[in-house]
C-alpha cells in the first residue's frame, strides 16, 4: 500500500502537470484533527479545473493514479441520478488498498466549494486566487441539540413504525419486517443515542457516519443492548431485537427528555409495547386481536 506521502505527491504532481487544474483541495477524515489515522482512510480530493468537459470526455486521464480494483462515477450512472450540480466525481479503489474520492469542480464554483465544508484544506493554488481558510474543524458534523418538537417526532416515528415490524412478523413477511426495523426504526434509535452523547459532551463532537464512534461514549451495558438489536434471520430473532430496541430507546429517550426538559410520550410507549406483545402471541390463523 502506498504511503500518505506517496499519494499526496502523486495527487499534486498530476495537478501541477495539467494546466487545466488550477487548485487542489482535500477534506474528510484526513483533515479532521479528531479522527485517528489508519490505512483505509480515503483521500477526499478536489481538483478545481477549467474545461471540465475535456476531463469527462477522456476516460483514461485518471489511469495515472494507479491500478484500479473498481471505480464508480456516480454522475455517469443511470441508477443514481446526478446530484452534484455540474460537478463530477471519480470514486477509485486501487489494487494496493488505497482509495481516492475525487471531485472535479469548475473553477468558477470555487467560492461555493470553499463554503461547503469546514474540513477543507487547500493544497495547491496556482493562481493565488483562493482566500486563506481557517484551521479545519468537524463542527458542521457535531450532534445538534434537538428541539422539543423534533424530539417528539423522533419518538412518534419510532413507536409508530414498530407496529409495522410486528405486522410483518405475524404475516411471516420477514423481509418487510426487517426493512422497517433497520431502515426506519433503527435510525430513530441511533438519533436518540447520539442526542444522549451530545448532552454528555455539551454537543461538541461528531459520532461519525452511521454512528461509528458511538461505542466510545456508551456504557458496556448499553453497547451490548445495541448489538443485540441486530437480529439473525429468524422470526424469534427479529422479535427479540425489536423488544431490545424498544427497551434501549425508552431508556435513552427518558434520559434525553429529563436533561433537556422535554416530555416523553410514555402513554404511546406503554400502549405500543402492549400491542407488540399481543401481536407476538397471536396464533398464525388469528382473525381478530
């Protein structure tokens, strides 16, 4: 695997040799002072360029970066509609384990780019046309203090969609149940867990993408409960995961409500929990609750 020094020298060498590249920036985990470095960190690189179409029309210009294992160009894909507004990205995983996520941005969009992410560091500015940026910070990604209304909506969504999971399990539709458990119920739990961490750290940090840093801020007991919410492929496994999730959500939401002066919807909790228990006990041929 190439070293960080080797990769940075290559990225800057390519930029210096190409007159169309006017500036180079980097952001992401490699500029975040709060993230431990490891070999799998991406190089989140931006080339600010002239004539962006000439790059896009030449599919081989990126070959200089090394032997690729696989690549994705989201803006050229049919399944994922472009959402970068005229910018173009190359997500490149190389055979040696390194990875570059590169975005080409028209030089006229430089101000928009510089305002987009406080983790941005400018590596090269050929024309001395970019302002000096403050030291990188991940504050844009810190856990945000919820409003009372936002907290209430999170609780409502959690308990509301739990009933979908139960319905899917009784119908023997495990894929339906798992989808609602993981895609809707779980994000509400993760949001509540992140708010608890936010409270305990004065809302001064990020728990990372997908909550990947949560473990560092949770007790062993709470972490083990969270791990128990990831079920195996059995109906009993999903039921057990659902009830564990309910218990962890309740415990965490009560803490958040107490510390922030919010009202926890205990009546919704009580009624839905009782409903889930009734559905779990229903025989497969039941025609009424």
